[in-house]
C-alpha cells in the first residue's frame, strides 16, 4: 500500500470516529428536544380540547338562543284563536255597557220610564259587575279560568234573553243585573286567562286584545243603536238581545278550548298541564317554560306562607299602599262621576242632535 493510500484510510477512520462522537453528543439533546416536542404536542392537544369544550358550551348557548328565536318567530296560531275567543268576553263588556245609551231613548218612550228607572237600568249593571268581580277572583282560584268564562257566557246569554223578551221594567232590571254579573266575572277572568296561555314574548300584545275588544264592543253598540233607532216599536229588543250572539259563540268555542296550564300546575295536575302546554305551543319545546311556571308558583306559595296574603303585604308596605290608594281612588271617582257612554244618547238628544 502506498503512503498516499494509507493516509486516505487514516483520514477516513478519523472522520468516522468524529461523526460517531458527534452522534453520541447529539443523542441527549435530541431526547430533550423530543421531550419538549412531546410536551408541546400535549399542550396543543389540551388547548385544542379546551377550545373544543368551550366551543361546545358556546354552541349549546347558541343552540338554545336559536331555539328561542325560532319559537318567537314560529308562534302557533292556536294561541291567537284562544285569545280571540277569550276576548269575546271583553267585547260583550263593551257592548252591554254601551248599547243601553241608545236603548234608553226608545225605552223611555215605550215604557214611560221616569228618571229613577232610567238610572236604575244603567247603574244596576255596574253594581252587579262590581259585586261579581269581587267573587270572580275567588271563583277563578276554586274552579279555574275556563269554567268561569263559560259561566260568564251563560250570564250574558240569559241576560240578553231576559232583556229581549221583557214586557215590563222589572224584567228589564233583572236582565241588566244578570248581564252585569257576566261582565264582572269576565273582566276578572279573561285578562288572566290570556296572560297565562300566551307565550312570554307575546303576552303583552295578546292581553291588550281584550282592551281592544272592549272599545270595539262599545263602537259596535253605537252602530247597532243607530241601525235600530228607526224602529219605534221593539227596536230596543234587537239592541239588547243581539249580545247573545257573541256570547253563544264564546260558550261553544270554550267547550273545546283548554284550561290554563298555570292553574292546573297550582292544583297539582302536572301531567295534564304539560299536555295542554304542548297543545298550545305546537312544535315548540315546553320544558323551560314549564319549569319556570312551576318555580314561580312555588316561590309565591312560600311568600304567602311567610308574609301572609298579597293584599296584606300591599297595605303594609307604604309605597305600594300609596300607589294602590291613588289607582283605586281614580277608578272610583271616575265611576261615581258617571260613564259617558251610558247616557250619551240622552245627552245628544238633550242638545237637539237626535
């Protein structure tokens, strides 16, 4: 072997030994790097898992929000049907309080009514309504909302029949009293029933339907008075008897409409309440609303048991007591000063406009 070849071999061996040494030196570094890489990988995995959990949580909230929005956008028409049939009680309230103003013009001439009997025919309805309204709250709690609305419909039908068939002023007075009983029960029951069957986002809007129907009934009563005022004989019978038509519609409609779910839960009929709530809400989920109603009822029962009836707490708390006195006082003086729709016909005739 030549000297040049031996030198090449020696150079190759040194190179190999150097490479082997560098490899042995790099092994600890690579193991440390691999452990760091593994730690980084684990941290990435944990971060991804946390982010996935957070995204799942936020996704659940978004899903619930979307479901609530869908329920608000897709309210079933059955809610509106129930509200309209209930608000017929408000329509009868407005009609029977307004129709007497036109009927008095014919009754005064045909039955020779003096001022006292005219006042009795007008005020008897208001007095009967006030008394039946006091009893209506108790009846709502004992019997439920649906039977009370059916009862008010029966009062309206019976009172209208008496008024239409009356042959003397005493029968007229009895018919006006029966109609007043229906007005009192309906005024206490209809707003409560609508509020309890309406979904939360529509509750305020649907409750105002009752007020709209009251004013609509007064307007329709004026139209009917004008239409039958040209019948000098028995025109008042049509005016006072036509209120039986919406009363009959409401009665037969409520034979097929459900009870208030809230009242059923109060009485412990939870399965029936869930079934009716599902019927009213259609394809919407009812679990959240059902739990909310049940929790509210339990809280109210605890408060009543701890602090007594609501009226006692209102009277013992000064701010509430002052607001109650002012509100009830305004209503009392407005009623005592007379209701213009009742005697508007006499006023207009006295002015020479009729």
